C-alpha cells in the first residue's frame, strides 16, 4: 500500500482524542496502513521483564494510528498540507506541498 507519510515527517493529527497535536513520525507500517507518532495516542502496556535488567510493569508507549488520520506539515510554509507528486525532466519523482509548491 502506498503511504503519503514517511519516517521523520512532521505531522498533525486530524481526528480522535489527540486532534490538533503535532509530532514526528517514528515508524510507518504500509501493510497495515498505520503510523506511530511521537507523543500521540499514548497507551499503557503491561510488560513482563524478558531478561534481568529489562523494565517490567505498566509502561506508557505510543500506539499506532491510521495514516489517513494524519496530515504532513510543510517545513517551508508551516501548514498542514496534502502531498502532491511532481516528475521532473530527468525522470526523478518528488513530493511537493499543495499550498506553496516547495519540495518536501
């Protein structure tokens, strides 16, 4: 499945309890169509220590959310934007901001 979001992109959450929060994409899962965003959709996990020294107990971690619920923030115009794709004369393809036209 094609994803409009890549790792290390700055995104804003569009819906849900974390609506309006901004964060960096930590992980992308194209097969499931989900992303993990830093500081958003924090869930509690009950973790058992696997080795001596590993943390155990109740740990807070970021959960996965659907990629359709996030929108990329353009680093140039600082707006949440859709992604366009532009093909150049030398057959290279690039992601482009819909608002300002700058490459991401």
